[in-house]
């Protein structure tokens, strides 16, 4: 835990980075994970799960903005949206910038995360807390999907922890999950999902992509620049039921300007995120680790 003057975040035993810490404000283990909040001199306040940084107050927009505005930009006037995970309410606050959204349900399996974030990050949580369109459900997202009516949602955003086999998010890359998402999405609906780093965790992509191909007409791996994450670029998945929907031309300057105060996105950047580089293509086609 970040009790010393410096904290090291690492992948395995061979790669990582460190930064200086100030006061440790909160540290406790919930039913699902270790939660910590601490201050730093340069990064602001940090929210950490299982010893990995989720966001900082100075850099949260690099994650929360594209996670919300890319998928909603692919849908004409989205009305009904679901977030699975995202108990810090950062993505929720961004989604609620869209006037067309009528309902936003958020399924968070760990009831401690909203409590901790509302206490220590009110500047991030308060937009969702005060909006009548928003509803927090302390619930497994899989259960929500099983009970949801068919073709009832315009967008599903999975803002979970990394979906590894030791994570509570592991069911969110299962065959059943993608079948449920396909059933619940409307004909022009989209899925946006946090996946994993392409280089260190490409085996996760090898497991997921065949399931996505089987259930969706179109999909696109995305490589988004997130300076705080350990390799600087993280992998996301965008998938849809309509081949005409996943088009970066939808993310225009006019679209972003209407949302107001977007800090990390431009149409040119988004287009680049969709054009994954050769090293990523190589990682996705490399033999799966046994």
C-alpha cells in the first residue's frame, strides 16, 4: 500500500513506474478488492483498486471522456444507457452531458466504491448524484442484463476492473456476456468496453475477439492514450449490431463543442485511436500464451 514516500506500480516483476505520495487518506478491503485513496504532489488525489491506479483528479478526463463520448457519438440521440462498473461516477458524469439521455443505470457490484468516491472525490461524483436521470444499482451487471428487456438500450459501457481470470470482471468477457449484450442492445446500439494493454495482456484479446466476432456485425479495437496507465496507451473494444454505425466521422468538432469543456478529445485524436498501430496488430495476431 502507498504508506511510504514513494509508490511503485508494476506489471509482473520486470516493468513498472513510481511516484511520490503524500497523505494516505483511506485504505480498506471490501468484499471484492483493496481500495485506497491518497494524495500526491503532482497527480492530485489518487483512487486505487488492488494496488493499481484507476484515476487521479488531474488526469481523470483522459479516461472518462472517451469512455463516454465515443460510444454515445456512434448513436443518434441515445436515450437509454447502462454502465457496468464505474462506481466512481466519472463516466456517468460525462454521459449526463448528453441532453438526449433519458435514463442512465449504473450497476456497481462493490457497494464500497460509490461510498468512498462520494466521500473523497465529490467534484467527480456530484454531477451524477444530483441528476434525476441517474440510478445507482448495487448489483451484478450480468444479472441486470439477464433481466433486461430485449432491444431496450442504446449503449452499454463496461467500466470495470481489468477483466482477468482473478478479477470480478472476468464474467464480462464470457460468451454469455456478449450474447446478453447483443440481445439487450437496440439495432443501432453499441458496446464500449475496457479491455487490457495490448502488449502485456494480449492473451485476453485472443480470448475475447472470437466471442465478439460471433455476436456482433462490426467491432473495433481502440488504443487510447492515457498518460497515467502503465504503458501510456490502453486497449478498449467498441462493438455494434449495425455495420454503418462505428464511424469516426461521427465524432465532429460540433459534437464535442455541444458537450462543453471536453479536455482530451478532438476528431483527429479519435480517428487516430481507431487506427491501431502495427505493433498492436502484431500483438493481437501473436500466438496465445499457454
